[in-house]
């Protein structure tokens, strides 16, 4: 049978808010408040506590960096998509005479509403455009021309 060391009792004064947090945490983990406090103090006093904290922060920063890189890529795709569309639209859409412009505006409103509905359906079910575009596309390749 292993020899068990007797623990030493101490008295500690805690702010009521901290005490409430300790009690809630211990209850959620189904552990004693004493065991939680002992583990917290041991962690705080551990010589490698700073290294573990630094490693945890570095891991979180790496995750944030990857998310930001994906966001930057997605925004770049959106901007380029819009630019290609506008260039194509301007090159292929002739100006309308004044009499036809009003009818065209009415039709444009109808088509725009259909576009918004289609976009809503696409966003609801996926896949997203960014998932369809390979990250391995040659950045020097002009995708508006034939390969």
C-alpha cells in the first residue's frame, strides 16, 4: 500500500466573486473546491507555467493568423470576382436609348430580386465559391483567357 502524505490546511481570503467562480467551476467539474484551488496554485507556482502560457498564446495566435489568411483570400476572391464581372458587363452591355431605359429599369428590378433570391439559396446550401476555387491556381495565369 502506498504511503499517503497528510495535506496541510490553510485559510485563504477570497473575493466573493472569485469564491463564486470557484464554487461554480468545482460544481461543473464535479470536483472539490479544495482540489481545484490546489491545482490552480500548483499551476501558478510551477516553473514551466510561463512556458505553457506562452505556448497556449502562440497556438491561439497561429489559429487567428490562419483565419485571417483565409479571410484575406476570401475577400480577394470576392473583389476579383466583382472586377471581372464589371469589366465583362461594361464590355458587353450597350447603352439604351431614353425610351427603352425606363422599361429596362423595371426589368432590372425584377432580375435583381431574382438574383438576391438565388444568392440566398446558394449561401444557404453551399458549396461556397471559395471552396470551389483551388488555392493552387497559378497566380500568373489570366483566368479570363483560354489556357
